[in-house]
C-alpha cells in the first residue's frame, strides 16, 4: 500500500496516539495535533495549522477527526453550563472547524476520505452522559449530510470505535473500563480497517469490530 498522508486530531493520547503509532509504523505520514499544539475549538488556530499542512504536504488522503471530550458523569440538569459548552465546542464545533479548514482542498482534488469518530453513544444512550451522547448523535448526522455533499471520489464516514479502555471511558465508567481492550490492541485492528475505506463507504455508519 502506497504511503498515505493522514491528518489526525487528538493524536497525543488515547485512541489517537495509538492510531498514530500504527499508521507511522506502516509507512504513512501523519500530521497530528493535540490541544497543546492546536485547540480544535479555535477556528483561527485550526485554519493556520491547515495552511501549514496543506502548503507542506498537500491535501490529506485521510482526515480523521478524533479529538473529543467526555462530561463528568451526572444527570443533565447537574452538568455545569461551562462543561456542557466545552463538550459541544470540541466534539461538534471542533470537527466542523477541521472540516472547514481541510476539506476544500480535498474537494478541489476530488479525492480523500473523512472519518469522524462517533460512538456507541451516538447510536444509543445511557444515563449521566447526555452531553456526550448529544455530540456523537450530532456527528452521525453531520457526517451523513456531509457525505451527500462530497464529489465522486470522496467519502465521509462516521466511525464507532467500539468500547476501549481509555481515560475517557474510565471517567464515565471507572469500574468496568479495565475489561475492555487497551488503545494499542484496538489500533492494531482499527488502523488497517480505516486504511481500507474507499469511495464505496461514503455515507455508511461503520464500526470497528
């Protein structure tokens, strides 16, 4: 498989870091960011980052929106407004900021795959994580609508990664998280699965099994 250029948000921890290692080990070029380098909530910062990446590497073959936050588990009416805003701003607005910055160049080239990380909680719900569920349901709808807007040769895919033992899962479910795969083990399955996406997957809600 020829080396791909991959843009990956949330690359400094959890699933993003594990994917980065798998992609680079397979010979692909990963241009990643974490909050300490590029805060996806900041549209101007994302735009400047995209300009640097596009100038140096051209449009990505694969754009993965992975950066996300989880609210501290609580009934919705007990979630502070500032915390709710943070989850919305990263999980939805951050994805839109990255799409706005990178996708025009991909559309102009009429090729490339956009993967927006969804969740099982974007297709079902649980108590005490309503803000997170709301954002992942939004990612499903946003991505499926985007899929209808793309030219031939491209695809947009909402991807449920499954349940993985990450810091985010431990925040929501500390007692049960350890029974699930670690990010490194998950990435060994997820990376080749994602690299296999093509135009035929446009608008399909997929899951890592």
